[in-house]
């Protein structure tokens, strides 16, 4: 299970472990964003600090209907105890956890300041 907390801005926050290009693990808080269908977005300065490998360019339609072109990198994250190699979208925002990273999991949020955030693997048996 992955756990976190709701902050004063009513954002569901979890801590992620992200490996840099040399395998050193960094811990980073990220906002759970159910409106983001990608895996994980990180700001350019953090991508530079982690020295992530560039993979390709990506395109997205934003909530306001505008189109955005961005760089996509690759990183290893620790997700629920497993090491996953995932795409990282570059975005000028706080780090965001998207729905693709949470696929196969149940998200539960107590929507009040300091409420709990839980992401649990769904049993398919």
C-alpha cells in the first residue's frame, strides 16, 4: 500500500522514490492527479538533477482544450515496493502522479486537511 496525506490546499500528496541516472534514490512528494492520464510528470529542474534519459517528444490536450508539446524521459521509480521503468513527462508544475501509474490500484482519499490518502493494489483473484 502507498499512503499519503491531504494538504491544506486539498491536494492528495504521496512520496515517491525516484532513481537518478546512476541508481541513487531520491524521495519526492507528488500530487495525485486523477485528471492526468500519464504516468508521472516532473519539472525540468528535477529532471536535470536526476539526469534522466530523454526518450521522445509527447503531445497532450490540456483541460482548457489547448495542445501542449513536451519532452518525455525515462526513470525508475519504486512503486508499492516494485521497481518500475516508466515514462516521465516534463511539465512546469509540481510533480504529478497520473492514472497510468495507478492502474490496477484503488485510490481512497479522505478529503479534508490532513486526511489520509491510500493507494492499494486491487486483487484480481
